[in-house]
C-alpha cells in the first residue's frame, strides 16, 4: 500500500486498483504536488469542511464519479452538488470494496462551504492489511488514546504546524497516544502561520518514542 503526500493535508492511499484520496486541497495550495485533474481516485475521504480540506473534492467527484465520505452535515450539503456522498458521524464507519473508513472526533472548529456548523473528524482507514489514521485538524486531546485502543495503528498522519492545529511538540504526545510505529507529519509550511521544523519533529519522535517519523516532500510516497 502506497501513501503519497500531495501537500498540506492531502494524501492518496493506493492499493491495487483502489485510490483513496484524502482532503484534496490542490487548487490554491502553494505546496500542491499535483493538479486536481491529474487525480483519478476511486474514493474521496474528508476530515472536515474547511476549504483547505474540502478543496477540489466536488470537482474531482463530478469528473470521476468517486463517492465522497464526509461527516453527516457536510455530506448532506455536498450531495446537493449532485455527487454521491456517504455521511457517517463519529463512531460510524463505512465498508468499501478496498477496506473500511471510520470517523473519530477531532478537537477543532469547522464549517461547511455554505457556512453551517460541521463536526471535524479524524479517519481510521483499514486498507491493504494496514491501518492508517489521518488525524485531520486537531489539537492534542486525551481521547486520541482511544484511536489506538480500537486496534493497532500502523501509520499516523498528524498535523504539526501549530496555529490552527497541534504543533510539533504536542504532536509527539499525540503520536504516543495513538501508538503508531510510523508517523507522517502534515499541515505545516503551507502558509507562514504554520511554518515549523519537520526534521526537528522527526528527531523528537526518534528520541522519545519507539516510532519513526517519515517526513515526505509533497509528491513523495511511503510504502507500507
Ligand atoms: Ni480546519
Ligand atoms: Mn486545515
């Protein structure tokens, strides 16, 4: 299973014919590794309704027919665009032909593109025999421990840029809570307020936990 970082919080998880696209903010993203029309996902997963996460989801879904999974209110609103949506809430999961995606809480604020309140989430994803947790935009909070209690996580994708999310120091604690052996940082260096030192984060993970941080340049991949 291939995990490709597309810049900011956008990733693809690829296993065989399945291409799972997460938080496809590409248009207007100064760190985007690809343009939206280069992607042909089979499924799109969204953590929350902020524009740097919904991004190009609707346009990609319209072009490819890929269903979009989003939390309930956001899924309902996106369905009005004429795309297929799946809208579980926290604790809810959905089985796809490639695996399972399940929503956990994230501590953050969020609104839909139309300005309605929206619950932000993290997503636990079972694909290709691996478990990946994309934490979305969250601060550090103790219930991240429950993610690991739901079953071992192989790869945790964590925001480290601070300002809107946890910073790289809190992300070391979050990594410990989740218990993954591999940590991929994201949501940093896209804009000035979230600039941070990802290599220092990787060193702190190495020195503090029995885990490894894999710092990916936009466009680079990690294979599990
Ligand atoms: Ni956000
Ligand atoms: Mn964000």
